[in-house]
C-alpha cells in the first residue's frame, strides 16, 4: 500500500485501503487506480441491526477517507456484486460485496467533509509545454535567477499569457517556480515547468469542473493535432482556509485517450514570444480560446466528436464519422418555394386533400412535413461542394480531389452506410478520408475564428495532408 501521497500522477498506479461513507454508514473498501481503469471494491457484513445501504446500482458520487485524506469518486458504475450468508443462528449475518468502475477520483490531502467547490484548473502536460515552445520569458527567468533576483517579485516573468474565455474566467500559461538545493546529492538549481491554468469567474462543483476539464482537453487535442499527454491535473481549491497549496489532484484512466502510434508535430503551436521562430509559423490567436467557449454546447460537441472519431482504428468508421460532422457543418437551408406562400397554399388545399384521400391524419402529417422538404433544395453533395468553393484556390488547386470528385465521395459514404458492395481500393479510401478530414478541420478552425487556408505552413503539419496533395507525375525523358 502507498502512503503519504501528495498528488496523483496520471501515469502512475496506486492502491489504497479506504473507508467509504454512504448515507451515514461506513464500509471498508479497496481503491485501485491504474492508467487502464479505476476500481473500487466495497466489502461489509450485514445484519438486522446493520443494513448494507449500498444498493447494487450506479452511483453519481461517493466519498472515501484514508486517515486525514479524502477521495471524492465521481461516476461509479456497478460491474459486479454478491452476497452470502455467514451464519443464520443465533442471528442472521451476511457478507456483501460491490465492485464499481469509477470515471474520476479527486484526491484531497486533507479531510473534506462537505461537497467542495473549485475556483479553477491547473494542467501540467508535456504536450502543452511543447505547444508553448522556447520563449523569451523562459530565457529571462534563467537570467534573473543567475543574477540573484527574487523571481517571485517578478510575476510578469512567470506568466506567458492570460486571456479571457467567454463568461468562464481567464485562461493562461504560467510557470511553476521551484528552487532546489541539496549538498548531499551535489545538486542545486531551478525548475519552472509550464502549466495551463484556468481561473473561473464563479466557483464550480465537481461535476461541472470535470465537464469543463474534458472540454478543455478536447480543445487542446484539436489544436495540437493529437491526444494531450498530461502528467498532473489540479483542481484549484481554497476551502481548507490555507490557500491553494492543498488543492486536490484528479485521476482518470488515461488509456481511454490512446495516442495514434506515430509521433506527430504540434498542429498549430502557440508561436508567441519565441526566442527563435525557425519554422516561421504564425502566432496562434489567443482569441480562439475564448471563441471556443463562446460556442454553444452543441457546436462544441462537433470538436469532441471529431477527436473521438479520430481515435477509431477502422478507416470506414472514421470516414463515416468525419463525413457526418462535415455534413452538419456544411448544411445550408435553401427553399424550393417561398415558405409563407407554400403554407398558405397547403392550408387552402387541406380540405380538398382530405376529401380526395379520405384520410385526415395522413394529410395533416404530410402538410406538417412540407416545410422540412421545402427547405431541402440543397442536398449534402451540393452543400459540401459550396463549402469547397470557399477555400482559397491557391490551396485547393493543389489537391487531388476537386469539386467534381465530391459526388463519388458521397456515393462511397452511402455505400458504406447501407452495406452496399463497392469497389474502391484502400489507398483511394485513405485519400478520401484525408480529404474529408481536411475539409472538416478547415470548418472547425473557422468556428474558432481562424482561417487555416491562409496558413499553408500549418496545413503542411496536418497528419494525412500529404494524401490530399496532388502528386506530380514525372515527365518522361
């Protein structure tokens, strides 16, 4: 068993004997946290005087304690349960066991006896550090340290940027300063790893904070072009009265976000305040972070679905998923006839239709559906073709697939959806998937207020973009 844990690291595994608190009753349990899963096993004896209150069902939240520490478990799904009789005489005694799979575990190094509220999130991530790159501020921190300056007196050096995000609060990159000195180990120096920090305008409960954390993950997974490698996530919390140093860390099975095998460069790096911009990449517009959280929840789900489909190993499923999102984003409502005029005509014709067909219910249903049919003048193919036309010609002109090829892509989508036979080789499918994904990424960046078409350097960093580019056929000598 592991003792005296100050913070939970997502790459590590842990096991704790804990005391479960549920409806004023307490039970012994074993809590196991691994990158693959979180499992809680609760065991208890029951009798007529002491009932086992943990019914065999899913539980939203559950509090556990170990000495002076607290675990707040969120999203418990029952995976097994059993009970057996220990003895019947002189009194009935039974053994109960419940095993749950847990979505998230929030770990406090202090005793917490109430439902906490959090003031923000702090994420330490190698991916985020790579996204930030080597900046002038980092160089200044080192210079000031060797000059003997008190770095805590220069907070401007410890912050790379800070920008508002809709009505949520502030988001920024800061540096976690730590000076170490150990003669027995013959070492001394300075570390200042960056972290991504969000500070909320209003305190947030555990469920909402987790939801925000997952949306933040989705956003940076999209911006960076792959899964975000996270070491530690801290929920900012000052409920202990001792400031934020006792803020809890959150643990979840990180294996549910598998990387895609090959190393990929950061899609759109921050490129802000760099010491050397050797790649000549544009600066990431900070307003895009606020633009994401200003979108409706339904619009933000397009990003979440894209990241989720991107994880699929089956190319046909990935193709259908990308196409489905693109179809939604490109949809244009165009009418065959004027809406008002058509409705008036339908209302006038209704009595005649009822008399002719002798079926009032079917006529009413038909007229009710007329507006939707009237608005479907543009089919999916036409909508995607129109969107293709908005991409700068200097970009789309280099692509192998053009406006006229969209028809065959739509046909493949229909064939796969309806399990029809189709004769398309794997390379062609890969090219079609890359083309659809490219259009989708264009559209999603536009939602963030970024015209990715004007940033050809960024496009070339996009995984699979090489399949979209038209191959030059070598001239015969």
